C-alpha cells in the first residue's frame, strides 16, 4: 500500500463498491416506487368494483366477509376493510387476531379519492401497525349519505411473503450476481486504466532515482506523451530542468571548492612571504641592536615597512573580493563626470609612473561625458588597471588613459606598452588568484586579485571588459558605462 498505484486501486475499489451499493439500493427503491405507483394506478378502481358487487351497493359485515374471501382468492395481494366515516375499522375478511389497528387515517384516502396527491399514496396497514402501503379506496353511500369507506390494501402480507421468497430465489441470486459482476468489471477496467496512467509516473520515478543515485552526473531521459503536454510531461520537463540546474550548481560548487583550496594555498604562500620577511628583519634589529649602523637600521625598517604595506594590500584585496562575492555590496548610483574621474586617477599615479620613467598620458575625446554608477567602485576599477599597467610596463614605456563617447555609452580604456599577455593566458587573467607561468612577468608584488575585483565590480554595473594584447607590444583594457541620457 505504499505505492501510488496500490493506493489508487484501493480508493477505486472502495468507490466502486460504494457506488454499486448506492446504485443497487437506489434501483431497489426506484423499482419499489415504480411497482407501487403502477399497482395503485391499475387497482385504484378495485374498491369501487367491490362496492358494486355488494347487494344494493351497501356492504354489510357478512357480505363483506364472504366477498373479501372470494376477492383474496382471486387477488391474494388485496386485503379489504370496511371503515366508518371516522376511519374506524368496522369489518374485514381476515383472521381477527392478525389485525393490529382499529382505526385508519383518512387523510390519504381522501387524497386518493379527490385526486389531490401524486401517486403512489400510502396509507395505514392494519395488519402491521406501523407500515404504510399503497391502497385503493371508495366512498360508500346510502340514500345519498356517506356511510363509510371501502379500504383495500394492495400488497398485503401474502405479497410480502412471496416477495421475500422471490428475493432469495434464483432470480434474486442472479440479480445479486449480476450486480457483483458489474462492480468487479468496473474495478478491473479502472485498475487497467490506473495502471496505464501510473506507468509513466513509475518510469519518471525510476529515472529520478537513477539520476539522484548518479549524483546528477547522468542526464534524465524522459519520455513525453504523444497526446500533448499533460501534467506528467510538465513534471518530467521540470525535473529535467531542475536536474540540469543542480548539475550546473554542483559543478559550480566543485569549482568554488577547488578555488577555495587554491585560495588557501596561494594566500598561505602570499601571507607567509611578507610575514617571514618582516619577522626576519625585525629579529635582526632586535638581536643586533646598537651594533647596526643608522644606514643599515633604516634599510631594515624600510624593507619591513614595504612588506607591511604589501601584506595590508593583500588583506585589503581579500576583504574587498569577499564582500563582492557575498553580494553585500550594492552600487550607490550617482551621476558623475567620467573625464574628471580619469584625470584624478592620472594625477594619483603620476608619481609612481615618474619613478619608472613611464609616460602617463590622457586621450579624452570628450570633456563632458557623464554616466551613472558607483563612482567609488569605478575608481577602484581604474586604479587596479593603472596599477597593473605600471607594474608590467618597462622603464621608458607609456600608459594611456582614453575616453570615447559613443551613441549609448562611454568607453574607458587603459593601454600600455608593456610585455603583453600570451593568447593562452588572456582567458584566465580575470580568474582570482591566477598567476602567469612566466616568473618574470612582474606579478611578484601582486596579490592576483586585482583583475578579479575589476570584473566583479563591472558585473555589478552590467558592464563587460575586453582585453586586446600582443606579446612585447602592450595590452589594452576597455569597458563601457551607460551615458547619462540613456541611463536616466
């Protein structure tokens, strides 16, 4: 009883049996009503005919008893009574000890005689006391005065005895057998229909188990109905979409887990290097103390400070990327001038560029290009791009910050004349913690998170960054922001 088919089958059997019982009972009741109405309509004049057979049309007890005996021989289902005007039983042709009532309600008799009610009309059965049966009635007059009523019960005890005997006879048994056969046939047909309907559910359930047992590595193979997309097809399609989504999410989780492991490895190395250097120089200062010259002491302190700055920068990048990944950062949109922001960035890095004898130039096609975005985050993007350009551009090189105003956007680019990026690495430079296979590419002071932060910030602005690079010729990063008139 744990399967859907078993539960549906049990429910069907219960419903069919109940319907069979209700149908059988209803048929019996309808048949009884039909027979009673038919009997009453056919025998409605019988009381009148009996009255006509009485001498002078006025029945007396002796003639009534004799006539009732003859009538019951001809029609065993009829029981004849003579009533007075108040409904009291004056006489009958039955054994005295079998009549239990001495009075009959006259309301049904008047309704039948006056034809004011719909047949079948039931009246009191004097022989049962509590049972009401169909009847025939007629008024008895003498000298134009109502003397009483002739009351004929149609379907007396003889009829009831014969009815019970027939009910237990071959005909009654055959009726019961036919009813049971109909119920069983309906149940069998219903079970076959349920079996066909639940077959697809069983196949889908089996496919679900196969897919889940394979940890969603196996794609579901669902079979659609030939008669259109019903609810089972919709469920199968939903499961196929869900399993594909779960498979994709599992792959993403695995990738994230691999990245986490790589993060732990890379960060452990990156944190250990400056910490070890700081510890070494500080211990040297403590151990040697006054034996160091002022020049050596200043040198050690500057090296320790440089590693402290590098460590702080690395930790800052980690925290920033963590916030961006957790979706806790929401861009605070505002309107700002892109040329002014680019000029501020150029001034910020001018000293670093001068130290490496790098020319930092601007190429602003428009001085009034406005956009809507988070100015702090966009500033972070430009800082990371310019910082990378300075790191990878050799002495005497050039870095250019440019702006181009387009119909629907403002394009911002950072180009350098550095070492360039090999084609096989361009697809990975925005991966967090990615490091070039070339040990001399200038990444020794980098956390490997700068470009990952750039891409994450631009994703928050629905912007895409592109890279064009040629080895030993330089690299150009470019992204677009919506123009103010388009973004408003």
